[in-house]
């Protein structure tokens, strides 16, 4: 099972696989957490009462996730791996 995951994620060790899972987890959570304050900063406080709030927030989360994936991946020493992921996305 673990060898299958190593092949799917194209990594050399289980430690690197663990780091990659941690980076994906942190990045996903962080993009959702930071989405709201960033949207409010750029669109204003009144956006929270708008019908378009969730649409704009979801649209904002996609590019935010891409940027955070590179940043968090770099902090964990996996820049090259996540840069290759970004090129595919």
C-alpha cells in the first residue's frame, strides 16, 4: 500500500510523503482561513451581506491556494516538488 502511494506521488521515501501530506493539509486549511479576511480587505465589510459573497470567496480561494502551496512547500523544503505540481495545475 505505501509503495503504491510512493509511486503515485512520485517520491523517494515515506518521510517525504508525510511532508507532502502535511503541506497539502496546511495549505488547504490556510487558504480557507485566509480567504475571508482577504476578501473583506479588498471588497469591503459590506460584501459579507451580499449574495455574491460565497462565489467571490470560492473564486479567491483557488489562486490563494496556488500561492500558498508554493510558499508552504518551500518552508518545508519541497519547493521543487510543488513547483512541478503547480506547472501541471
